[in-house]
C-alpha cells in the first residue's frame, strides 16, 4: 500500500478484527523471550497504557515512500515515526504520529493539524496502539541522540518519550498487540540491541 505519487498520506485500511486470544498469547511469549523477559502466564506488561492512541498515517511497502513521507511530516513540525510490521501479504511500514491518552485527543489533533494537509483519498485514522519496545530509559536528550543512531542501525526509527526532569525513554514502534512487535524485535535482536516489551 504505497502512497500515490505526490500524496503525503497513503490510503490505509481500517484496523482488522482483534486477533484470537490464543494467537496473541503464543506470539507474546515469543516476543517476550526475544526481549529476555520471563512471561508471567499469558499476561502483557502489567502497567496500564497511559497514552495508547496514535494517528496512523499510512502503510507502505516501499521504504523510500515511508522516508519521503516522514521527511515531509518533520518539515511540518509533526513528530512522526515508522515501524515495520509483518503482515499476511508481506512486510509494510506503519507510519504513525503521536501518543495520546484518549481517542478524542488524537482525533482532535488529526482534525486540527492534519486535515489541512490532506488531499482526496488520503485517510489517516486513530488507532489504539498500546504496546512498544523500550530500548533505553532514564536518558538525557544528548544520550537519546546517541541511542537514536544506534537503533537506526537496525533500520528502525525510535521515539524519545520525555518522562520528567529532562530525561525519558527511547521507544520503538506503536503496536496494536504484542504479536505486531515481532518484526521489530527480530531486527533489534539481529543488532544485539537490548529491549523489552512495554506499554506506552
């Protein structure tokens, strides 16, 4: 699903139905093992997601399209990021923006900041994406810049989430379920970058 030429946002399908709980539990265990964590039964990270909503801008099969869209968004001072997902049809990049506490907040941002940029056929939407992969925490901004370079070696685009006192954590991705984190987890593992499954 690459973006039509000259368009910032690709058409994106609406979220698919929830996966079967058994499948989520099985893949969750695999992802947690990749992250070096011990699974506690079939449960996800215990902490409730505080900012689970993001705006999904596009799904692209072509990485150059993703990078071009990302650059345009950054020029507009919109802090977007992307993460690869393994889909039934193959791998695609999810280009997403923001982390919002409520669906209403995310929709308001979409309406106020993004709608003026849209062209016919471009259809970003709000999705609940409560999971991420944490690659570092308690980072100062300068340390975050270094970590960002390290993570980009895995062909991933991390997000720095400030948590107070000028420090924060570095996150990769925004996932609907732990199973969606599998592709990013594999890429981090290949580069021997430590990570853990967390909620946003």
